[in-house]
């Protein structure tokens, strides 16, 4: 169930750029501001009211009500979509996908995600430090986390 929920979240992430692409296809560039503003407002209202309404439904009707509320909503949206449907405009001279650029973008995004995922372990902007027991002439030794001592070293002080 958890894996399917993660897949659902990943696929839902494709909806954001897809709605913007549909708006760019449907409206000319000089009239694109208002449809994008309406879309963004609808997303803000949904993000704010969704958890509230979901909580009310679960509290009064049980968790299954959250799933069933989507059935009439999907039906209304399907009817409205069929009512306002227009044929797609003819494309002229559509550019082909540049595979080199797409590959470079994928590599750059993978590096960015890897770097961001590593922040909790390494921290942000902390320089690597020398341990107090490493001499200036020797190579710097890694310090144990939270200490100023190198691994596998012990210092015994006699008084």
C-alpha cells in the first residue's frame, strides 16, 4: 500500500506541469496570465480546504467517504469537459526533442537531488576540520562526529 501511495504521489507530480502546458496550448501568450492566475487560485483553495473537508468527512462519515466524494465530482468534471471540448489546433513545425539537452538536464537534476539528499548527513556549509591530534605536517585526519578526535586514537594523560 505504501509503495502504491508513493507511485501515486510521483505520478501526481506530473499534473502540475501538464496543466500549465494545456493552458499554453489553449490560450495565446498575451492572454495567458488570467488562466494561470485562476489555476493557481484553485490550487491554493484546494490545498487549504482539502485537509479540512477531508477531516470533517472522516470524523462524521468514516474514511470511505473521502473516496466516495470523488465519484460525483469526477462525473461533473467529465460532463463539463465534454461540453466545452474543442478540437486541437493544427501544429505547425513542431520542434523535435533534443536528446542531448534532455540527458544533460537529467544528469544535472540527479546531481542536485543527490546533493540535497546528503544535506541531513553532512550539514550545509560546514567546512571539514582537522582533528586536534593531527599535526600540521601530516595529512588531515577525519574527526569522529561530535568530537575533536580522530578515529582509533586514544590519549592517556597521567597526572
